[in-house]
C-alpha cells in the first residue's frame, strides 16, 4: 500500500504485512484527528529503502511478520536513527513481549485489539521527539559555542578559566602551560597553592571565597609562579553568570600578566619619591605651574622666599608676580610679560635672569636669579612650566663690597706705586755705577709686576661682576696680529716670535682691546716659560664658523697634575714657574675668550712645550668693512 505524501502531514512508516490491519490502523488515526501520510512496507529490503529515501516522523511495526520480525525492524530503525520514534503494534498478547520491545527501544507496545491507545501514544512520542530534538539542537549549539569560546580562549594571552556556581573549576585555556601546578583536585576546586606566591595565597583565596559566597565579581592582584620558577604579577578577575531568576550558574575568570606594569609602577613610585625628596630638600625656591599659570607645587624654600599664601596659588600669574614688584638690576620697572615663568608657558627656556623683587612689607630689596623651562610632552604640547628662584642678595652685597674693595685697590695702591715708579726713574737717570743701576732696575721691575697684579685683580673683579662690555667689530686677524706685535715691541722680544697667518681668513667678531689682552697674556707666558732664544710660534687657521688662534712655545711643558686647573682663578703651578704672580693671567684670558663666545685649551708635553689655542666666532658680515689693522 502506498499513499501520496502531503505537506505538513505526519510522515508515517508502517511495517505491516496485513493490508487490512494497516487500513484499520490508518482509519483509527484518522478518526483520532491525525493527518497522516503513510507508506506500508512488508519486507526488510523495503524498510531499508524507505529509511534511505526520506525522513520519517514515526514508525509503527508489527511484532510478527512472515520472514521478518518487528524486533528486527526496531533494530534497523534505531541503527538508522536512534532518535526516530518506534511503536510496536501487535496482535499477540503477553507482558513479556511488551517488556522485550520496550527494552529494545520501542516507545510503546500496543495490541491490535486496543488501537484506541495508538493516537495518544503517537502524539506523546512525537511531542517527546520534538522535545528531544530541541534539547539536542540546544546542546549542539552549546557545544559549538563552547568550541568557539575555547578556541578564542586558547588564543588569548591571558589565563582564562570557567567554574560552576560553587566555584569548582571545569576549564582553563592553554595558557596554563606557562605555569607550574595548575590542576584540579578530586573535588574539582582550583588548586592555587603550588602556583601562588606564599604571601598572596591567603588574600587571594579570601577574595575568591567572598565572591562565591556573595555571587559578586572580584578582582585581585597576585604573583603566579611560571615554568622557570620565577613569579610574575597578574591581575585576576572573575565575573558571575546568572540565570533568569538571578541565580549564579557559572563563573568566567581571567588572569592578566601585569608584571611589567607593576615594575613600571614601582619605578615610577621610586622616581616620584626621589623627586619629592629632591624637591623639598633644595635650598633654592622651586615652583611648578599648570598650563594656566596656577601654582601646582612649591617647596618650603619657595614659600619662605616669595611669601606666597595658599589663596595666591590660584591667582593669575601676572597678578601674583605683581605683588613682588619686580625691577631690573639697574632699577627699571620689569615688564611682567617678560618674566621667565610666563615665557616658559609660551615654550621659552630662560636661564638665571637677574631680577630685583620688592615684596610688600620688606624694607630691603630681594635680588634673585630666575630660571624657567616649559614642561612638554613627547609631542611638544606644553603641560605647564617649572621655575627656580635663587636668592642672590648676599652675593649681590658681597659683589658690591668687592667693587668698593677693588676701587680702593685701584686708587689707593696705584698712587704710591706711581710715586715709587717716578722716583725710581729719576734715580735710574742719575746712577752711574753698574751695581746701583741694577738695584734701581729691580725696583722698576717690581713696580711693573705690582701694577700688573693690581690690573689683573681689577680685571678679574670686573669680569666676574659683569662690568665689562665688549666693543666688538670685524677684525682681520692677518693684519691685527703683526700690528699688535709692533705696538708692543718695547715690552715683548718680538725677534723670537714667528707669525704664520693666512691672508684669506674670514673676519672675526672681536673687541680689539680685549683680543690684544688675550694675546699679550699668552705670548708673555710663552716667552717667560721657555728657554732664552727659543722661538714662539703664533699661527691661526679657519675651522667652520670660527677662527682658531694658537701660541706655541718650546718650553718645559706643564705638569700633568696642573693641566686640569691651569685656567682656574689663583692657580699657581706646582713647579714654581708662576712665582711672582697671583695666578689670574690665564683665568682672565679664559674669561675674555668665553665672553667672546669662544673656548680655550692647552696641549702640553714635558720637555717639548705647550700650545695654547682659543677660538673666536667669525663675523656675520665679511664685507671687510671696519677692519682692524
């Protein structure tokens, strides 16, 4: 018997050798309101083909078939699809047959004389099949989701794990291979003891237990042992998953490696501690500003020196600076917009600008040296500024006293020296015997040395006090050097001096009088500290945007222990060669060179000689206007 299959009907496969019984079954089902599309098969081969041809909703099988049995049909159906419902319909009675069929997997056993039970049994089996199918689909979807989750988790750099509602861990990703001892004990609880740092074990387990008890997320930092035996800091997090009733059904957790971040934080804390210690221990006033000019921090020295109150920190910078009533060193009003801190907020760096403050309530002015620099990001964005203020009032007072002292030396000592020099010259004119003349010459030489010492003291004081102003002009070195030697021929043995200066040298930007002082000092030393009749070389060369001038002697050389200090103030060599001086000549020479924007150095070898070299910047205008000859 074959029927045409229709859409939305129950596809019924009927294993029945009796056509009459098959019609009775179909009629019963139709009377029960079931819309069926049925196919009857009677042989094993027909059943196999039918199962292969299409999908069936349910199978009804007769227990007894000629040459074929219902039990065999049941086995074939379950082998094909274990979830396909099968109901045994038989003309035989007996509890043992029903038990056998049910054990073999039949959904029900119905006798042909009680077909009224068939329709409810079919409905029950179909509903059960749909339920099983839905569960199976959900399970398959869950398994697919689980596979995706595990694939994603295994690719993550963090340690990932899941646990049930009670906190029993049921999964962790491959990252566990980086750690020692990650395992589960018999109860399934995470076995933390082998991998956590002993100091972190108790607080970590406490935080985890409280999270499980309260059903709340937790986060804790701890150290985890790695395969190489070292401990690395990790940040562990766990989040509960709840069902529709709000009950915790699952836990998802991660452990992220934050070891490098911890080290950076530790280094940052150390640097901040060092900065704070430095900041608060500095004797100079130090202030930091935000981008709007408000004071963010100032050390105790700043509070004491500037007398800023707490409310003044938020004042605009110009208003705050106005309370100090700043002036320039020469007593002129100082424009507040030119203040180093204000300029630093506009990206400019200022070093040691001298100002005079007149804070309210203070009778004496406050002399300060102010430096300021912007605080920049790597991209050049100005975040604020930092400023240092140094109280130089005592230094200013000392400098003022020194000026008085230098003036006294310059005036009071030169007057008697002039008298001594005049009478010594008078004696020299009337001396006839050689011995007396020798004594007079010694007096004159001593007076000259004393005058030079006084001049050096005065010059050093002027240099250090910033009282010397260079009158620079473009100078032709090839003409200046020979002319300078000619004009000083009475004081220098120019017969020993050999000049080698190219004519095509660029002009230098120099003060002729100060340049002459530099050269006289170096040449005098070269002549003085080298054997009589030995030559002294004076030569120059061009080097990029500067000229190098050198003085070389064939003298004894400079002791290696003296070389690092040769240009220091009041330095005198260990071998006594500088006897008769106060050790200011080379110090003044260096100061004058540096005032020109140049630098000076010496190369010396014992028993070979010394070469003093210094640089001068070339003039920006090389048109040979106003050359010094």
